[in-house]
């Protein structure tokens, strides 16, 4: 992994985040954009839009690389002394809560504590958790909490973090945009970093409703998705053909897979696999439901949503080489002048040639 890419990972993963509370990640992205001369905007829902201009665009297709900035986490509702009550926004099995350690991020300090209880509340989609703090701390209502885990560690070629899903995906978009800019590829790429994916794609759905995404653009959604037997950590970036609800745009997916196959022939360090990843539902499905062309890439993820073995909270994990392959593939997609229609035409020509040469045997 390039040192600059590791720096971007560290900058983003060090920020606290939770559904609807992604402001620290947004500010880190804004700092990066100012440093790199990337135009950054926000839509009405607060989603981040990044535009990188790198030389003449020529006839390149318009790509949107999309990832989300949130991760399941806590938001404090109130505190009395060393006891705080916080909503947990996101999906984690209740068995993981009792006794698990939490880190709260106040305006001036951080505080650690543990979960005493977690219960459902009427008319709320969130668990309400009672937290016992280790000491007095300034953690007012609205403070963000995350599991008390490392922001970033690298062990045995694995990236360990409290929030791989999907802050690592957001980091990959920034890394790819840096490469596109430095190489002056002339690509047409928009980075779209969404909010509140872990609360049922709310940022993504708002972006679709607003109609700000150009209809002619092709969306590649980047995720960290629960590892599968055929797509484990270290197997490479996954060209995702679908999720547990739907298959993605077939021509777009085939085109991305063709770009990946060509890249694998010329880059011995690049690895990929093409698989259905049924561990969850991805924003690509939401974009498709609103009429956009979308497909997906993902990193095989260990300890999905911090759910480790034995009912214990654990750091999420992705492989270093898988992340590097993801960035390489995003750059190759942006650089590719051939369109999905052209990729389809090549396959159609191949089938016609087969019919011409072997059809006489029918």
C-alpha cells in the first residue's frame, strides 16, 4: 500500500462517526479536498460530492464512485453523573452489548465506559443503551460513541478498525481520485460519499430523490461486505454481481469485470474475484430502484459490524492487498475509454463468430 493511501485511511478512520452524525468524517474529507484542489460540494441531504478535473476529459464516460461515511454507533441522549443513555444506530445483535466497552467523543475530551443494558424503545428503530462511564467526563447530549477499539492498526497484512464498513470505502474513493489527478487521466469521475447508509440508505435515497446525480452517469458503489467462502480476506477486490435482494446492472457489471481481467493480466499484484455477495443489501440496489445504472465493488470484511467470535465485540478487518487492488481497479475503470456498450458488442461479436464457424454442425 502506498504511504499516501495509508495516510488517507488514517485521517478518515480516526474520526468518530455514526448514522446521521458523519460531520467529523466530512471535515476530514474537506481538509483533503482543500489540499488536493478538489472541488467539494454537499447536496441538500449533506452527502458529499467531489469533482476532480485532470486534463482533457475527451470521450470518457462519466463515472460516480459512491461509498458511505457512517458506521453503526452510539449517540448520547442524556447523561447524569457517570451514567449516560445513548441510542445505538445500526445493526448489531443484542447479545454483543452487555459488558462491551464504548468510547464517547465529547467536544473537549473522550470518555470510556461499558454497556450495562440495551433495550428496544417503542416507536424507535434504535436500541436504547445504558452506559456506565469509567469517570466523570464532558459528554453532552449529541456526543458520538463507538466501540472502544483501535481506529487503525495493521497486523499480518490486515487493516483492523472500529469502522472499516464503510469508512475504508470512502477512503478508497479519495485514494483513487488522488491517482486520477496525479496521472492526469482526463477521466470524468464524481466521488459521492453518502450519509446514514446504516440507517437504511437514507442519504442515498435522498440523493436519488433530489435528482442531482446525472442520469447518464454510471455508479460504482464501494462497500465492505461480509466475507464469503468464495470471497475471503486476501482473495482480492470483489466485482459484486449483486446482494441479498437483487442482481446489479448486467452490462455495467460485465464491463467492470472485463476491466479487472485486463488489469490482472498486466499487474501481477492486482487480484480480483467476481461474486454474488449476499451478506447484506447495498446502495447499488437503491440506486437501481430509482432508475440509475449501478454496480458494485467490495472488500471482503471480517467481523462484520464488529461482531467477533464468542459474542464479543471485535475490530473489523479487511486485507491490505484487497484495499490496494480496489484502488487500482477504480483508477483503471476511470481510465478505460471503452464503454459498457462496447464491451457488450465484443461479446456479441464473439458469439456471432462461434455461430458462423460451428453452426454448420447443427
